[in-house]
């Protein structure tokens, strides 16, 4: 059974981006657009973890958090905030946050925090083996036909985002969230350019790619074809 994560944010764009990121990692996602709606959602369904925006009108994330802890609810809570001042971080932890992260953090940091508190292996852990390509996510190494290929970190994250879901079409918006970050200002064209460079380094740049295949108008999928 998939773990359920409650995501609370008054910004629809951030809410949608987080939903895409988490669903791509196999989680069931419930959303709330306000602090009060979050408390209602928590009464209706018990999530495994809550991702909570710090600054919201009417009822802030910290007020939601204090309400939960005062009621004895110890559900793991990750606070996401644009506020990086040490005072704000201290206030977050003082209110009962398990983790306090900036909204501009790399998605891998959020994934690691989720994995730790759900006591589950990180989705990107281990290695992937396909005909002609082997990638090890723990050592950041990649072999193509037995030849070591050195990939810049961003292109390695792009390969991982695709290869972790072989045969599945991954939308460009999902790739932006997973590779560049939830609140990045990257556009679809940057994804296309990154794929071109990744294909070149993998020796996959011909008219009939072996590994990374374009699904026009949607995104890309990883599928090894020998």
C-alpha cells in the first residue's frame, strides 16, 4: 500500500509541483490550500507524513504545527519555507517541525527527509541495469557498453529521473521538478537541451536512440533497446 503524504500550501503552483514530484516517486498525495483545510484533512485521513508551507494567510504553517503538537499528534512534519533566517528555522523546530527546508533545496534533500521519516529506502538508492547501460545511484557512476561515462551532476539526476521508471513517459514538468527543483524558473526548452547533451554523452544521439526516447508534446521515457 502506498504511503499517503499531506501537502499544505496556499500557492497552487507549488502545490501542483510537489504533487507531481511525490506522485512520480510512488506516493499517494492529499492536498490542502490553507491551514484550516489541513486540520480538516488530518481529521478525515491519517497521512504518513505532512509537508507544510511556513507562510500562509489566516493560519500559518507554524500555527498548524503548534495545534497538532498541542493535541499530541506526532505525525512527521516537514516545513518548507522561503524564509532562511536562523530565527525562522529556530521557530520552526521550536514549534515541533521534524525537518525545516528551504523551498529552493534540491529535490534530493526533500526525498532524503521523507525517506528517513517514513523508514523506507530512498527511491533513487541502488543501481539500475539495462542492456548496454549500468548506472549506480550511490556512487554516481555510469557504464555504457562497459565504458565509464562521466556525467555532470544535473545530467546524472536527469538520467536517474528517467531510468528509475523504465518504459514510463515522464512529463517535462516532472523532470523540471525532480532535476532543477520545485521552485526553479526553468522552461521546457532547458529539458530538451539537457536531454540532447545527455544523449551525446551516452553515445545515444543518432536518429534511433537506444535509451532515451522522445514522446512528442509530453516528455521522455527511458527504454533500453539493445
